[in-house]
C-alpha cells in the first residue's frame, strides 16, 4: 500500500502574537515544547518526518509499535514528539535522543522513551483533508484518535479564549511553550504561517562572561550568559544569539577592552583553559575555579564533532538584559535574545533570585482538559 500523501510535507506554521485573539472563530491548543513530527502510515509501513523533512523513526524506535496500534491503517498525522519527565516536558532529554550510534539510540529509547501528541489530521484512508476547514478536520481527528492510549496522545483543544489563557498561565510550569490558535475555517497550508502562537517571554539581567565569534568569522556570534546562585557561584545559563550584522560588529568594540587578563580570575577558568589550547592551565595542585555541580558552557558538540564551540572569556564586568522564554534545569530552554547592554548594573546583582519561578503543573491535568471538538460546538 502507499501513503495517502507522499512525504515530505512542509508542516503548517504559526506566527507570533502578543495576545490571544478575541475575535474570529478560533480553536486553541497548548503549544508543546518538543520535535515537530508528521507521521505517515500505510499498513505496517511507517515514516516519521521532522520539521526540516528529515526521517526520525530511527531515533525513536520505541514509538513504532504504539503508533501502529493507535493510528488508522492509512493516515497522515501532524503532531509533536515529547518526553515527559518528573517535572513536565523535558526538551533536554529529547535532544539527547538524536544520537548517531544505534546502540545508544536503543539504550536511550529504554531509559527516556518519547511520546507522540497528535494535533492535526492531514489524511485518513483515501480522504486527503488538506482543503477541509480545521473545525471538521479536528472533529475527524477526534473520531479517529479519540481512544488512543499512551504513549500516543490527542492534544486538548478549546474554543474558549479564557480557558486558553488559563492554559497559557497554568501549564508553563510543565514546560509548555505557550498557546497556539487555529482558525476554524482554515485549511492546512503546508509551509505557511497561517496559525498564531502566544509564547512566554520574560527578561532578566545576566553577566556577559564570554563570547563566540560568528560562524563567518566576522563579529560576535553569541554572548555567553551567567547567573549567580545563593553562594555566589556563576553558572552558565545559555547564550544570547541571532544578532544582526550591525550588532555583531558593534559588540566587537564593546567587548575588546574586557578581553585583557580575562582568565586571571574568571570563574570558568578551568573550562576555558581546557577549551583553548593556547590558554594558561592551572599548575599542579592549584585550586580549581569551579565546584562539582557548577554549570559551565562548552565541550565538544554531541552531534557535530567538527563544530567549533571555543569561546573567548571576558572579565566579569558587563551585564546584558536578555529576553528568554523559560527555564529548564536552571538554564534557558532556548537561546535568549539580547535586549540591551546594562552598564548601570552590577554583575554581582545578576542572580537566579530575579527570575520568576513557575510551579510545575502535572501533565495529566493537560490530558484531562480535552473538551468536545470545535465542530460540535
């Protein structure tokens, strides 16, 4: 048998909004923090496609049997691969799953298995649903997948903007990105940003402890960010990247005066010395700068051994205000965005205490929130 639609398909995307729409017929869903995944099935033939059209099944072999058991015999489903940890969605664990070694893939599949959350139906049987409005498409999705069992799930959906706003606030503690809005009359338009998404975003002031050169060799590519814990240890919390060409060039002049003697008292001195062959290393018996559980940046890339992750240390004197979407294990879940440099701020004041802490929400609250389909309202 053949797939109802041949892969690959560009998934439909969402554009960012600053508030939930209150006009127009919309369906809202939690925004899952995982890997976008389209599932193509025809009998025992199964193909998992990533957002960038790469095959995914070899990295998640534990999902083959559950998907065959839960999905219609011939279908194309759009959804998300996620890993559910003790405190919610664990994006770091999900990234570990894309390992090149088959033996490691099998080991991780047993230790940190993934789940699949379905949120759209593109085809079932001989019916291609790309031109069907989302309202009846959602109803068909519920009819076909309403009885799925873990690790396959059907995402909740609501027409009530107040419920969506509650999900936006309450489910962040479980690692959700935000909320997605889908026009009920909208068709599935591959590759187009016809949906809307409201994502969590906050700002904080971070120590700028170092930088990486841009991949083209011109200007600053990213800033290495740090926050102090209660004991005064500086932890690496992520990077500020996606700098425009003007900012990359301007930062060269701003950072240059902070490079002199930067390693002398740098809290990440040991790691910097290991990452830079030309850097001075501590003498035998000399005290190290970090502590065992201190988070530091760097090390070889797990997925690209040729990727240059070397960095240039800076004296701990500069503070940057950055925008971030959320925290995971004490680090930014995604790269931060530079808002402004803050010469008025003392680096010692950049602590975890300034961050808003969101209590974890239980994932079963998400799956218990499923309402009737938009088409039935």
